[in-house]
C-alpha cells in the first residue's frame, strides 16, 4: 500500500528562527498584514500561509519565498 499523503500544493514548510522578529519585519514590508494574519502556532504553518496568501493576494510559493527571505540562514 502506498503512502498517499496530501501532496497537492502542500509543500512541507517550517518556520525557523524568531517568529516575533520576522513577523514585525513582514508587517514593516507589507502594511496590509495584521497581527492576526501573522499569528503563528507551531504545527499550523499552513494556516499562517493561507492567511498571508489571502491578505497579500499571492500564491503559496510566493508567500513561502517571502518568509524564507526573513529567516536565518541554515548553518
């Protein structure tokens, strides 16, 4: 039996680094984002991405790219 987990446009994505700092930077760059748009709970990355996609009118990949730019480089 194959493991057919959801792969339709749900690329695994994890927040790294200090989200409070990153979210403040995002709010500075994108004034339309609110605190509730940027509310993050571990394990609920998809919820965060969906809120940001809607607010910024961007696709998931674009939102992930925006977030990754603000994350610390992996050592």
